[in-house]
C-alpha cells in the first residue's frame, strides 16, 4: 500500500512542460526593450519604406491589431528580415523537474542574445521562434496559402513584373478610415502568435501536450488564443486575471508565490523512494 501511494504521488504532477514567451515575460516591460524595438520598427518604416512619419503610430497599431505583429503586417507587402535587440538584466529561477521551452515571435538571433543576457541560455530545451514557424526554404506557409511566396523561393526570385526596388504599400490606414464595400485585408504569409494555428503548430513541432503545459505570456490575446487550444495559461505583467488566464503575475519573479504547487510537486517527487531496488553501476560512453 505504501509503495502504491508513493507511486501515485510520483505520477500526480499536473504539468510536465512550462512554455515561456520571451519579451516582456522573462524580463519586465520597464526594461525599455519593447520601446526600443518599437522605435527601430518605426524608424525602418520611415527611412526604408518612405512612410509618412505622421502615419506611423496609427499604421503600426493597425498592423499589430490585425496581423499579430507590426512586422507580420508589413510582411504582407514586403520581403525583409531584421533583428531587434537590447540588454536586459533580470533572471528567473528555473526548476529542474519540468521541460522548458521558449515560444517567441522574435527571430532566433534575438532570442539567443536575450537569453544569453539573462543568463538563461542553458535553461531551455528548445526555442520556438520566427524561423521555426516560417522556414524560408518553404515556398508556402500552409496548404490554404499556396499562393504566397517566401523570400528565397524560386517563384519569388523569378517574378519580373513587380519592381523589387519600389514595393507597393497597402494603405491600411485608408482602408479603415474609408472602408470600401467588399474590400478585405490581404492575408499575411507570416505564422505567429496570436494565430491559433501558429500555437498548434508550435506545440506539434515541440511535441508538447497542451493539457499538461503551463503557458506564460504578457499578451492577453496570446493568452486567450493559447487557452482556446487547450493550454493552461499565466498572464505576466499584471495581477488582474482576464478571461482566458488561469493565473496572473505582476512579474515572472512571483512565480513561486503564485504557483507553489510546481515546487511542492518537485519536493514530493524527490521524496519518492522505491523499495527493493538495487543500485547498478553502469558505464557511459561519450
């Protein structure tokens, strides 16, 4: 009976994976990184795309709202990539009993640099990033978007009817200011949060069971999308728990106070002993 109780205890953990967003989740928004990233994007839109500076804020907000990220919205019309990075110095406690993964809309270069600056480069089993969900060697994003070419595809490089030096920018500001009957927004080829299909793809790639995963995010809409696909959710950055969030933390540093069961489970696991087991010496070849 004692053995059975201990065995049940070892099997009672509710989660086996903790899935973390990166920016404004593993470090606070007060670090200023999000502000600097936004400034870089706005500078790019003015200097490289020639967009009127007076329209930048409204345009950025509309792209973010309708496409998930400003860059995903810009990608509807342009083929470009760039990395945005700044320094942050906040470190969280990482426990050893769970599988840890990063799920970010940022590119891999940014994710690796950010984790390195945080001192967390060796704490995560995998990084699900922009390139994970948008591999450039593929011509299409999904089966229902086979008309979208990616940078580097043969279809994209053989087109000659659209001058690459003067890309046409869809006027999304005008689209909402003066809507035309039947007019629709063009689809983005970018796969990213908060698209439910993006979250489902990330879970599939990382072989993660959503019902046994705790998802940490600073974005309410990403949290709500994660909840819809079956994840347990933790909103980071506020103590107010909105619809779709199972927990809400002012800071990632409050994780132990808000979710003590994670540590309690670990302590219970470490206390489990299986009788009549004889240790066997084994060799390891590296």
